[in-house]
C-alpha cells in the first residue's frame, strides 16, 4: 500500500512540476484524509433516550396562572426524565432547552420515542 502511495505521489508530482524525485530521496506522508461509508442496521435512532446520570431533586412547586377559569395554582415542576407513567395536569416540565406547561385537566406522557405527548 505504501509503495502504491509513493508511486501515485511521484506520478502526480511529475505531472504537476515536470520532474520526479530521485529513487534515493525519501517520501514523507504528512497528512491523509479518509472517508468511510457504510450501511447501518435499523434507523440508528434509539427507541427511547434514557438519562444515565443521577439528577438532583426536582425543583419545588410554583404558582402558575391558568387564566380566569383556573386562576393561580400551585403547580408541580418536573423534568422529562421524571415521567415514568402518564400524569395529569397542572404540571410544568422543565428541560435544558425548553419548558412545557401541562394545563389542568390535561394528561401528559412520553411516547416510545421519548416525545412528550399532551392530551387536552
């Protein structure tokens, strides 16, 4: 393989510059880039994301306003990873990049893909 690379380099050098290095001059490989492709078994998307690190205790409940009908309600605050079974609202679901509010009388659960599904 190395001799093939050395010959290919020599041929390209000669084509580009009009001459080739002598046989006694070493060729040094400084950088090489490789691109690989392949086929994956399945979709590659996990069925469900599982949190692998211990997380702190969820924050305490907080007051949230649910309009004239619901008014201010003391609302539990959960992380997505706290969902092991379906839960009824009101709830606040906090994540590192978003917050979801589940209103009173709504139901929330995680589907097989780990998505939060809210039924109103």
